[in-house]
């Protein structure tokens, strides 16, 4: 298990993570630090616990919004895929009808 040092709101923390996940954890800590610093700038220094709670709630809100947008996009994608399948079926039917008419004209 790897151990890295991160900084949140100017304070260092030692955090353990799986080997190979260090860069990912550093990026997550950077995003969390941004949120905590925004809360501190907006509300003043409330103490680490409250700052961290507010930062975590803001990130959770962003995750919830992203999940909602993803679900909406997935629903729209499914609708578009169904529409495409219907259009392809209609196109095949139109081509088959045209081929039958051409064969009929060629035979006459």
C-alpha cells in the first residue's frame, strides 16, 4: 500500500492508497481542495470539519447532477438508437420495394 501526502486548505495530510493510484488520489485531493477553498472564501474559516463537510457536500451535489445528466443522456441515446433502427428498417423496406418494382418493370 502506497502512502502519499496531500494538502487541503493549506494543511498537509498523509493518506494511504493502493499502489498505482497515487496520481489519481492526488487529483481527487486537488479537486477537494478547490471546493474547500471556495467554501472558506465564501463563508470564512469555519474549522476543518465544517469546511470539509461543506466541500464534500458540494462535490456530492456535482456528482448527483452529473448522474442525472448521464441518465438523461443515456435515455436520449436509447431513443436515438431505437429511431435509427426504425429508419434502417424503413430504408430496407423501401429498397426492397424499389427492387421489386424494378424487377417487375424489367420483366414487362
